[in-house]
């Protein structure tokens, strides 16, 4: 059986000119997000419709479960990000001349499908360095003790004395 997805979209057919606000919600699996994301994805969108273009501004919020890069403990990380897209009306429809933040649509386009853009925004909001907290001390490289929970009695090796002259430069 194929996986069924529900597209997150805003219906623009017969939408009057002006500013419109939308609140959308989606399950992470409907957006193609993995099991790290267990809470719904909330989207607050503002759409400004003009005669030749639409301006979409969206704030995307969710949270994910990750493993700390220093101590390997699992933690929940709230994620919030914003993005903006311009949809230009064109009789030719989508084309190769699209820019990163400009999409071409035809005047007959019934709705804007946001699923891919929301998924990308969530994935780009995940920090490169995943830390359970800013002051995480990590694990002892010798015995593996979590330094956030206890101290260990492992002997620390002194640095090679050949580096001493370089250490003096750091002090200056």
C-alpha cells in the first residue's frame, strides 16, 4: 500500500485582492519528515494578493527529538523559522527562469501547495550542531562518563612540550 500524504495548501482561486491570514497545521509524516518530528507542524501564513503577483510570508513552528552531539542524550529541540516567496502570474506557467524565492504560476492555478517548502524550512531550521544545552560538557574520551552527571578520575595527559612556544603566543 502506498503512503498517503496530505498536501498543505492555500486555495487562491476566487480569493479577493488584499492581505489574507491563514493558520495551517500538518502532521510531520504528511510533510515527509522523519520520526524525529513527533509534534504537529504549525504554519502561520500571510498572503498578499495583487493583480500580478502573490506574496507569501510564513512562520513554521514544530519541535524534534535529537541526540546531543556531545553527550549523546536525547532531547527535544523547538524549531521556528520563517520564509517568504513571491508567486508571479505568467501565461506560460512554471518555467526554467524561476528564481529561488520566485515561483511562476498561471492565472488558473487553483491553490498554492506549500508542502515541499514547509518541509525544506523545517529541515533547514535544524541546527548543524545539536546540543542538549549550551553548556553541555560531553563525555570523557577515556572512560565515557557523562561529565554533565558526574566527574571521572581519568588522568589528563599533558600536552606535548614541543607546543609550549606556541602556547606563549596565545597568551600575548
